[in-house]
C-alpha cells in the first residue's frame, strides 16, 4: 500500500511504518552506485509484509534503512512515534544467523535485552521463560547455543528480539541458512507467533514461495537499482500450513511474482492474485 494522506504521527493511525521516496546511493571507487530508486511504502500495523527480489536488488539495504542501521540518501522512514534516524528499541531486527552469546544459556540470552532495559533479574528471567515458551523452546531454557540446532537458535534469537516488544520487527532472510524441512517448520512457526503477538513484521527473502506463503502482502523489487515492481495480497486464509501451496490463490500469486521478477518488472500490468485481497495493486512496466 502506497503512503496515504493520513498522518503517520497520529498514534491511532493504522500505518505502523512508512517509507517515503527513499533512495540509496553508495560511493565506491570514485563512482556513485545507486542501490535503490525512490521507494515509497506503507506497512500496516499487525501486517506481515514480505519483500522479495533477485540478489543485489536492494532488499537488505531497504530493510537496514527501515531499521535505522543505514541512512537513506534521500527520503524518510517514520513510525507513529516519529522519524527513524537510527536504531531503537521500537524496531527489532533478526538477521540470517542467530547472534547469541555462546557463554550464556538460552534463558540468559533472552533475558539480556530486558536487563539492558533496566528490568530486574527475576522479572527478566520470568519474561524470558514466557517468550521461550511462545517460540516453542520450553524445556530448553538452560541449554547453550552450541547445544541447539540452527532452527532452535533462530527461535531463541527471535524470542530475544520480541522481549523488547518492538512496534515493528524486521527480518533479513532469517531462515536462509536452514535446511529445507527446518525452514518450512520455522515458516509455520513464525505465522503462529505473529498471530499470537500481533507484531508488525517486514520479512526479506529471495525465495518467492516463502514470500507468498508468509506475506499478508508481497512486494517484489526489480533488479539493481531496486524499485517496487509489483505489490499484491495473496489472499490466503489464516492460519495456514504448507498445504496451502497447492491452492489456486497461492499458485496465482507465485506465478505473478515470478513473472515480474523474471522480466525485471518490464512486463505489462499484473493483476493481483486474489480479488478478495482488498487494496491489492498491480505491477507496472
């Protein structure tokens, strides 16, 4: 959904994060290299938005700018709390590999973020146990990161980020390093957690199936420099499992995104996959 005239700074706004005319240019070897053309995008509160595109199209760069970890060359990012000018507790980030402290058990890893925020030790540990239960790690509180599988480590990293109760959760290909079976389990687990927590999520991936399976809305970026080439709502019933991949809605959405990326967004208008998905837009040449 493109930015509307509603004020993002209204605390009652339905918009959780707004990207307005964001571009990014890097200076490399005496040459300016444009990574992103102007990108404008609204992420609605409670939405799971996926961003998909080929390698080098600027997906991760856009996510870093959303989180305040990188600075846009032009344009702005804002939330109802104000402009995003740097990292903050209100926007959480989960990376491709779990960044856990190997010398602490999982419970202490999750509690660490709370302790940094001034929460006392007992309350932090109690909340850590609640979050580990939410992500399906109840019973593993005293395990150390090297005793857990990759998928379990990512669950712990997700629990630690959720402990900060961010308004927006950014996820940069968090399941990319997992085996296929674990990846599918984590995808279903993320949908479950998102339904329970209601967190606004922006999820970057290069996997079209993953983008369509997870996304309430899918944004496809063209090749470098990146720009929005397609935006659609698959219209899949929630909650769902991977059985939904055999549905017409899923297959239509997959084909629309694939056709757009394959042609670099140069194809004619692509109709949104589901007429039931109100507000879906179309790709333009």
